[in-house]
């Protein structure tokens, strides 16, 4: 069984989540509930759950404040929240899960199944540290959490030179010459990194414009990067790439 607690100020929301877990996720055992930050902190320290279903906004503070107070504890966290653009962005960059209210049963099942696949590595510590740091600059988070089969990596977005598709995986290339193979598609990573001035010039490539040296018209179009990498530009992306490259250094982006 997966030992879980629910921290949510609205009783109707706690009851609804408990009912959904009972109906669709029989492997989850609810060992406690709390209706706010202070009681939630006490509950986590007393019960030592493996998973915390955590509301973001509560009358006596935010779920993020709670996480700061229980850094010594080790657990997974799944946020439950109404739509909050900046909070959700920070959560995504930190590779943590969230469920939008009203909670969709299929999304709840997917989140629980993800926990089971991870076999309770209880990796929340690094993820939460990255989350709390990103929340200090919510409009443009600076760190991203990348999970490989062996470990968790918290990296600076500005240190990513490019990403390359590898079937259903993505290989990241960094300024220190290292690479990481991540079990997310290139499209998923593009959605996260687009606002950091990454461009997808080809279906298999995602490039940080910060490291583009110049555009070459040879071989149908190439982006030449500062490390010497030659990234192909597809015919349908050529116009967008040329327009975007022309804005480098101006601070204005198409």
C-alpha cells in the first residue's frame, strides 16, 4: 500500500479526493487529513507519509510554505490546485505532479501509476528545492529538474546548449560537454523551454538561441552553434529560423 495524506482546506475537496482514490486507486491508503498549513506540518511529521496530496492555496498559507517547513521529511508530493499559471509553471520545471480541480479520475490514476513506476525513490527533496528556487522568479524559472534512470539532475536552463530527439527520449547537451538522456519527448521539453528562447529548427532538434553562432544556407540550411555543432533546419522552419536569428541581440523576439 502507498501511505498518503491529504492537506486541503475545503472538506468537500478532501472528501471528493478520498472518494476518487478509494474508487480508482485501491493501492493508496489515506492515513491522515489536515485542513491547513500548520496542521499539515504536524500531520507529516507525525505520520511520515510516502505521498502528500497538497493544496496550494489555504487560509493560513500556501502549500509551498508548508514544503519549506518540512524539508527534513522525505515524501512524494502531488499538488491539487485551481489553475495558477505561475505556480503550475514552477511545478512543471521542477518535475513534480499536479492535479487541477475538479480532479479528473484518469489524471489521478496516471499520477498514482507514475509513483508506482518510480518504486518510491522518494526523490522529492531535490525537486522541492528546485521548485522553491523557481518560485522566487515565477515568470521565468531558472532551474529544471531532469530525471534519468540512475539519478535526479537539477540544472540551470542557461547551461543547456541543445536537445536532440532519440525516439521517445530526449538527449540534453550542456556547456560542460556532458549529456543526459531523459525519458520525455522533444515536444514535451520544447513546451517547457520555448520561453527561454529555445527554437525547434527541425523535428529532431531543439536549440538554445544563446549558443547560435550563425545561420548557414548550405545543405538546405544549418544552424552553426558555438561548440561547432551543425543543426539542420527543415524547409518549413527556414523562414521562422531566419526571422528569429535576425532578432538575436535586439531583445525582441517574434
